[in-house]
C-alpha cells in the first residue's frame, strides 16, 4: 500500500484505511484506480498509481483522512487511533 | 395545497366493541371519499377524455426540461455520480418543498398544487442528512452485498472447547442484540426523508439490508455453536437512547459514529478474537459493511456542522447530546456480557482471562482513540469532554 517510484498519479492510501470503500467509486469517467487489497482482513483499499490521474476526487470522501497527495505531504505513515490495531496484533503475536 | 385540516375532534371514537381495523378503515374512507377530493377530479377528467376518444400526449412535451442529454457510464457502470452530472437528473435543493413521490428531475412543477402531501416527510433540509460520500458509499454497498446463508462456510464450523464456545456464543448474542437497532434507526428516519434526497434514502436502505444480514449471521452463528446466551439490560438502554435521539444527525452520531464505531473496533480485532476460520470470515465480511455506516456517520456530522448557520450553537448542542450518549454507550460497553467473552477469546480460555483482559485493555484504548479521531474528522472535538474514560477501569 505504499507509493512506488515510477508512477503517473501521486495519491496513495495509508494503512489506517477502514475499508468503507467511499473512495472506490470516486474515480471519474473511465478511470478505475482504487481497488480492494486482496486477502486483507481489514478490507483496506489502495490506489493503482499507474491508473491514478491525480484528480483527488477521493480525498474528501474519506472518513479517516487516510488518502494523501505525495507531492504535498510526501510519504507519511498513518497516524491516530486506527494505528492501535497494530499494538493488539503485536500483543497477540507475542503470546 | 388543498389539504383538509383535521383536528383530533374530527376523529370520532368508535364503540369499544368495534375492532380497531374497522375504526381505521372508517377514517380512511372518510378521508378519501369526502375530503381528499382532488383525486376524484383527476379521475373524472381522465374518464371524460377516454370517453371522447381523445389523446392527451402532454407527457411528450419537453419544454422546460433538459430532455435529450444522455447519461454515459463510467468504468464501474452507470453510477449515481454519472447521472447526477446531468441537468435532467435535477438539482438537489438545500430545502425541498416536494413532499411526495414526484421524481427529482421530472417535469413536475405544473402539477405541484394538485399533488398530495406526505405529512410524515419532515426532514426537508439537505444538511440534516447529507454526507459528501453518501453516493459512493451507496454504490459500494450495492456492489458488496453478500449472503449469510451461502457465503459463510458453515459446514466447516468445528466445535470449540466449552468455555470458548460459550464465550463465542455470548459475543454473537451481544452482536445479535445490538445489530438491529442499526436497522430500526435508519428505518425510522427513512420514512421521514422526502424523495428528493433519494441518494440518502437509498444508502439508508442498504444499511437496513446490511443490518438484517448481520443480525442473521450472528444469530445463525450462535445457534450453530450451541445457542443464544444472555441478553443485556445495559445494551438495551444504549439502543433505546439511539432510537430516541431527537434529530437525525444526533441519532446518526450516536449510532454510526459512536455505537457502530465500537462494533467496528471489535470486528477489526476479529483476527485475534475469532477462534475458527468461520468466525474470522464472519468478522471480515461484517466489518466491511460496518465501515460504510461509520463512514457515513462521520461525514454526515461534518456536513451538518460545516453548513450550519450558527456553527457554535450546533457544536454545543451536539456536545450536550454526546455528554449523555457517551455515558449510555459506556453502560453497554462495560457489561460483563461483552467484556468477559471477548477477554476469554483474546486470552484463549477461561483460565487465561487475566491475559485476555490485557488484550481487552488494548481494544478499549483502540475504541476510544478511533472514536475521538472520527470526531476530529467531523470537526467535533470531544477530547476534553469525552465521558468515556480513555483507559479501561481495571
């Protein structure tokens, strides 16, 4: 779910995505850059950077602000409450 | 609009011995045979025209409309986003005066005065229910429907040790108990929303279907594992508080943003809570549905506050409501019928419940922080006023 170096688009979804899919249908016209990550238990979405045209229509639809423009923000890690699942996962793995 | 004005005095009580349905039927006959006479005028005109052998063909007149512009599909088919680009789809007004079923975008203005009014359509303001993501969430909901009968591998459900099975069945009893309020609440408001806000009504209809399926899958899981266990008064009061919310936005906040957010936190922890791959599949599927409801709740509150003419007042009213709502939700979240089974499942057995309670501490922290993050996103800062302790009380 990270941005690759070779790309057309600059938008990406960080790992705090809750999987609501509001972004999935935001791409305009024949663009279809957002997809559900296969086999991800949390149902998160990602952006195919080769398909993304940088329209940014998906950004304001996100309820957790997890879609970023790499040109403005660089590559940032997700932050806030939705990162705490990692602590529970780490606790479970440590047992 | 030519509607008769009824007062309670117009409704004469029928004899007690008369069945209630006859009383209701008599009232209905009175309204539609005597008072609502506009429909009979329409009928009379139609009969006269047909008797003369005349054609109307007025419906072929497109004057005043944007007839002729064709909707074009996007990559995912013909979505509401695609068709709403057209003027023919009709502009969604901030306040609608169309309290009937005349479709937005149709040629309807000439008929305004002779159409009936649905008195129960009381939510006339777009900003009492709109969320910027409601259209795409609806499309997503429709695309991701699933079947609790077919899509869960029920035949592969293996029995668990008794303590884990009872904990699982209690958790699924809890989820069965809470899920259908998330159906009843949108149902209560769906009927109060005029047709011009069809996208919101459509999304709420998907939420109803989602919750019916959740109630179904949790009930089936409990029954497949031994049976339903204990109902909980603490949940019941929280659910009643959601249904009794005075406005759609307040109730949506309490249900979608807080209550369903709590449930979403549990589902997201499903990989650690579930003790069978069948249960994991249940959590995986339900969390996707639940995420849509949470998502609508966040942006609905954001839109309400952003568009309110007196934001400060609106925020304070929401704070007053949240002060009560959070405490009632806390009543549910502290019930032993949810804390203990989840802890047993996290720990791996009744004898490991102490370890499980450590995991439950993390679930609690996750729930609160996720909730406060959602409030932040909506522009509603609850961090200083939140009535739910940030740390679990053990």
